[in-house]
């Protein structure tokens, strides 16, 4: 059996400077509303719809720095495409914590990943109230725009103004403060609903044993199926994958020591430790209510934040995932802007074959280049697919910031590569299929790129079928957008 060994050969020629990269982690305090008129190339007139992005917009509170970018207040960016033009708007999610801290002008809450209230352990001891920062993803489903943060309920927004309307409880299915994950999967044709699309999401309630709850929502945004399972051990899970018949979760080999957190010494994220000698467990849960047998398979130690896709092939489930040699632990008193990329193992693409009959797992590395944020044609979620799009490093080896996009043909092994180096830094690519697409890769890839030279962000549009022709349009914003997390495209137009 092949060992899950993540390569970490140093890159001899760095394609970036740390100072350039750091510029993308400056707060954006302003909220904008304008037509984008500084454009290189031409926006495809057939590209109609709206790109929503979410991420931490504030990296400090009135000059007090937060300790980790994942603790930053959520800011929605919206780029609307109509008749060959594009309109930009951004707005912070007016969460309870955001409003309180803006009024106070200082940090009032502990952050999950490292931020502490000023005043040392005495100011933080036994304070377990976490701020719902609504900063991880944004989806448009059931005629509602929802800002997601995986530790609590979503916030509902007006898709036109981005005004915060309140928290969303799905007609009482969620209770106050109940988690609703930030990485849902969109089943394009659910076999339990006669082929209608459905949204599948989950929540995690960790402890000595962990409760996983799975939600399935119809196109009207109603929860039509809900199931709950207790899993032995602590789970730290951000993402999962689906097939027509299964939900699959990676139980990464980590432990959580709550004592330093309770005593106010450490944030919760700083109390998570990777267990190098423990296996990674793969939890396979049937989606059909009549099937209740949960299978647990094991593979070599490693850590997964994001999966690309999964599909069924006979007795096997095939899963493509971004794997790390270990969990990138948050160090107390560290500065995330001073990260030593070369000292951290890169994320790399691996394919796993899960045999449900034998319980065996086979794995193979599919891409050794540092990569993250996988994206596919949304019509092939849970199905066999050919093309995968990734944020990637400029160099082929070692760990580095994402500065490029990589397209992989999973059938032939062919690669296409587009880079914004040396002064550009990429985020998550979003694949948008052409309305009348005949091929899987017939469409566009949209990505926000931080341009360090001008301290601004560009929305770059690539032809998804041919990266080699370069960007077909580059939309220069009037400002930067801090590095974001996740987003989605809808063919509805909101201006």
C-alpha cells in the first residue's frame, strides 16, 4: 500500500515576496457600490449572473490586530454580470458581534483560531461565548442569500443591497446558536427527489464523541431530510463530499485539550494538536433514510480541509482531496503575516479509492504541486468527472502562497496553467458553465486576484476550456478585497 507521504521539497526560486503577499491581509473598512469601468479585454456577453464571495474583511478592530485571519468579520463581495458589464458591491455582515465591536471600537470577543480579548488570561478565563462572524461562505438557495459560518446559524442577506436581514433557522429546524456548516454540497439531481436539485449540508457538535447532523434542503429552501449520528472521538471537519447514495467525512487525527481554552490561556484553535501516529478515519453515511449502517474506514495519517469531488464506481467510492502531511497548528503569540511557507508542508491532490465491501482504502497522489480550493463543473457534483480547477503555487515544488490556477484533465493527465506571479495572488476559482454547454469544460473560471503592485484586486475571467490563451478579461477594482474563503455563482442577476 502506498504511504501518504506529502512531498515538501523547497522551491529554489521564490516567485513572490512576503511583503507583497502581506498586502492582501490588510483590512478593507469601506463599503462600495459601483460599475467596474477599468477593464482589460472583454467580458463575455453570455456571462450573466452574480458571483458572491465571502471572507474576513477586517483583520483588526480599530487598530487592535486579530490573531488569525479566520477570526475576521465576514464581508460579502458581489460582482454582477449583465450584458457585458459588471457591477461591484461589498458589505459587512451586521452580526451581533460586528455591531458591538464597531460601537465599542475594540475587541470584545475571543476568536476560535487565536484572537483573545485584551487583558490576558484574566479577561478570557471561562469566557466561552464565540462571535458568529459569518465569514466563511455565501450561498444563494431557496431565494435566500445566506452567509455561513460553520459554528452557528446562517445570516440571511438581501441579495440586492447585501443588507443583513437576520438569522436563518429554516422554519424552526435550527435552534438558536445551532451549527449549520459552511461548506454545503449542491446535488444537481437528487435521486430521492425525482432528479430535482438539492442542497446537502452538515453540522458538527464535537466532544469526546462527536455528533454529525446531515441536512438536505429542496429548491425552496425547506429541510426535507435530517439525520444525526454519534461518532466516537473528536472531529474537526470543515468539508465533506457526497455521491447519490452517501455523505463522506474525513475524521482527521487531531485531539482537543479544552483546559488552556477554559483557563483563558489559549484560543480554541490553539488547543488542537495533530496526532502523527494515528490513522485518518473516513466515515461513510448513507443518504437514504432507510439505510442506517455507518461505515468507518482507515487510511494513513494526514489532514484534509477541502475535497474536490466524489463518485461511485462499482463497489468503490472514489474521492479526490487536498491533503496535508499534518494540521498547520496555530502557534500562540505568532503573527500569521510572518508565516514561513517553506517550513509548512504543502497541500497536494490525492485520490482515494474506498472499497465498501472489503473496507480497504487505496490512495495515489494526483498532483504534487502546492494547491488548494478545488472547483469543478457544478453539474457533476457526486458524479464521475474529467476536469478539476485549483488554486496553485507558481513553482512546481515546495510550499508557497497561491499565485496561479491549475486545470487538470483527470482522464489524460494533461495540465493547463495560468499564473499571476510575481505580484499577483489568487483565491478560490469558481467554474461557471455556459448556458448551452456541450462539453464539461465549456464555460469560464472566475477568480479574484490580489495585485500587490497596485494594492487592489482584479476579477480575472479565463476560458475554462483553454487557459493557454490567458485571461480573456481582467476587471480592475478600485480597491483590494482581503483574501477570502469561499463563494458561489448564481445565474440570477442582482444589482
